[in-house]
């Protein structure tokens, strides 16, 4: 803290009202809401939500930190993006391809992160159903701290 002006008065730097994880989650949520309005999106701390309609959830699973040099720290956050269609009537695998394309076209999430990458896609099918009913996309972002 620095003295500012009068003797003994302290100046506190402004504190961000939103954590970086929350800012990244908001940017990701806004992008997916805008590009895929037919999916009911939610933000969760962890895990997926189930619904009778096609459902999408965004959850930050973990964040790791590393020092790049003596003064610079970077964070790598892994987000799980779930898309589920309990009835398996929508083409979830095609929607997953579209989500991957959208995320790849905006790798900085409009400047919110330094870079991002779809790291892994896991498909799920209900027993006895030929179509994909769920997809889990692991989306990794890197940002400065």
C-alpha cells in the first residue's frame, strides 16, 4: 500500500469484482449462448446438469499456476463443456463439431485469455440408442495472472 496525499492516508488499488476464472467462464458462456441459442446453457461449479430438453453446462474443473519468470505467473484452466440430449433426438455429435469450430475461431475469447485449445472430446450414447446423446468437451485456456 502506498501513502497518497495526506500523511498516514493509504491508497488501496482497485480490487476486481470478478475473479479471472469467472471472467473466462462469462466470456465462454456468452460466446456459446450467442452461437448456440437452441441449447439451454448453465454455469456450474462442477459436473453436468440433466434436463428433458437439450442442455449445455460449463464448469471450471481445475486451474494450475506456473511462474514464467521472476515476475510473471500464468494460469491454465480446464473447463468442461457438457452437451446432453436425454432423448438422443438431436444431432449432438454435429453440435459438438460446431462448438469446436466456434471455440477454435475465437481462441482468445475476445481478448479474455491469451490462448485456448479444445483438448479432448468424449462422446456418450445411451444403451440401445444408435445416436450420440452426450458429449464432454475439455477446453483448456491460458491467461496471465
